[in-house]
């Protein structure tokens, strides 16, 4: 319940959730493809990684299975070294759009 009757607190939650649900539905319908995603860890702090791992609405599993193809994320991928670097090159050199998080 919003004691101030101000719509802003409610919209801060509902607007992003509407976009998330719309994106998931368009991916399920085949209207859009899941983008490939490269997560580059460029800082000494792992706060962003922890926030992603602890995230909700969508959680990490939903994000990885329904919203993006995570082609490179050093902290959670099995490949390392040259094999991991090849994943970055394959993503960047493909014709599929990709997201880059640095």
C-alpha cells in the first residue's frame, strides 16, 4: 500500500517489469531473438557480479535462460584462457547483435 498516494513508487517497479515481461514474450513468440551478451569484468570490485548473481525479477536463471545468450562471462563460464577469448571473438564477428557490459 502506498500511504502517500504518489504513483512514482509503484511505477518504479511496474514499468521495468512490464518491459521485462514484454521482452520475454517477444523472445518466446520469435518476434525478436535473444541477444548475445559479453560481460567484461574490468574493475577490481565484484559488486556488479554479486548484484547480478543476487538479482531478482528477473533472477540470474531467468536472465540466462529467457533473455540473453551469455557468450562470455568469466566468473560463471567453464572455459578459460584462449578458449574463453575465442568466445568473445566468435560473438563479435558473428552477424547476431550483441550486448557488451564493461
